[in-house]
């Protein structure tokens, strides 16, 4: 297990822990970085009320903090030691404030495009010489891998026949981006079920979606707080394959392995909507989390709306590059997910690349990427 995927899962769990905390606990975290002596007001959900000036209306919690320098026996300031006083007032009776954690659900949306099979460390294919294999010794003392630079050595510019064949040691082991995404997802699901304050009877639902050129629901919503639910979700995550192998999209459609972020988010929105209806798994659950894991830039899009909660077919856009059509509705789908409840959250994580992704969005109108 690498530090990178541990950090991904840790970040997500910390974000959820903050959101799932009772109103008082959430407010304490915010006040801890506030200015000395400033009073803040919060509503019953732990949201800060910027225009409130007293405990009235929606303002049910008042918090104020002071920091005083600690002094030694001689009255001199002690370096880096302060006495912090936190004053909390509430309109509610303390015994009526519940410390129970609410039910919660997470929808994992995982990229399975062809590039997810590239190496997590170097971005090259599994067969690349970075992972060891037969190459050639160049007269310059460097090594040459047949196929680079159109068959000419990048060091001496001569063909491979002018070199001595040799075994080239691997720079590092090959680990696919998908394998790292799976490891991060498994770690996260276990923490989501076991480390977010859930007690007996609390629900921790999870569903899995994968997307390449097309998007597919790999599970329904499963309560991973149960042993059987956790086992089913772990198996589903472990069985993810590149380009949605084994998934039927009807009419003999296979997945070419593009990147359809719009399709993945649209399917997540559809699944949430279908399952918050009366009698369905997410009925009454307001804490809804959607997590998008991707390594690439969008190259496919959805042509029109699709209400399916099982599979969504994509349309080729740029194919190997991003066009406006590939991204213009991504923000729309993100907004739909956030609109399901006041506590609905969307986290997007791009990994396995040194790019910041700025090149993807810079050429697009501000309205396209502002909401993603």
C-alpha cells in the first residue's frame, strides 16, 4: 500500500468526518482558526451564519475564543504557550443535543479508461523498458530500447543492429493506475464503514460506478456497515477492469476505453435520484457523498440526457484529446449531484499524472469548469 493512495483515502475520510460531526464539533474546528475574540454564530446543521449578530432566528450556537500568553513564575511570557478559552452558548438545552452520527451514503465513480492501465509511477505501458526487459547497449555507454525514436537510438542516432543486446534492469516495479485506485477505494470504504462514528443501526451505504467511454453501475447501494455488505463491495472493487471489460452495453457495444466524466457523473446523479425515492435504500439520507477518481482528460461525452440508473452510452468527442463537447456539461452534472440535499458533496480526485489539469480547462469558457 503506497503513501499516495493512503493520503487519498485519508483526505476523503477526514472530509466526511468533518461533515458528519454534530453541529458543535463542526463549529469548534472552524473557530480554532478564527481571530482572537471574534464571535461566530452557527445554525443547527453547523453552518456558519455570517450575518447573525445574536442567538436568534436560525442562530442556535454562539462561539467565542480568547488566547492569552502563558507566563512563568517571574511573570515573563513563555514562548509558544497560550491559554485558550472557548466560550459556547446555545439556545438548545444541552441534554437535547444529539451526538449520534447520521446515516450516510457514498457513490464511488472510478475511471477505467485505457490509460488507467499505464504505470502509476512513470505513466508508461506495462511493456515499457522502465519496467525492465531486453534492450541494447549503446556505444555511448547508455542503454537503448528498440522502438524509441522510430527505431533510432536516442543517444547515438544509430539503429539497434549497431548495439549489443542486453538485459536492462527495471527502474521500478510496474503498478497500474487502476490497481492504485482500487487500493485507495478499498481503504476508503473500510474507513467509511468503521471510522466515521457509525454505531449499531447506523447506515453506511456505498455504490460503485465505473466509466470509460461508457458508464456502468457495478453495484446497487450496499450497506457496508454490515459484514455481508462490506464483502460484496470489496469483491466489486477488486473485480474492476480497464475499459469496462465484461460489462454489457447492449447491441454488442464494447467500451473503447475513452474518458467520459460526464457519463460517470450523470449515472451517479441518476442512481442517487432513483434510490432516494420512497422505500428505496437512500430514503431519508441527506449526507450524500460522490467521489470521482480519474487520471485523464475527458474525451467522450453524453449526447443528450439519459435517465438510466444502470448504463450510459457515450459519444466520441476528441478521442485522444479534449474538445468543448467533452466538458461543457460536466459542471451541469456536478450541480445536479450537489442539489440532492444540503449535505450532498462531490469530491473529484485526479491522480497518476504530473499535470495539474490546467491545460484541459484553460481553453474552455469559465462557465464550463467553474462548477466542477
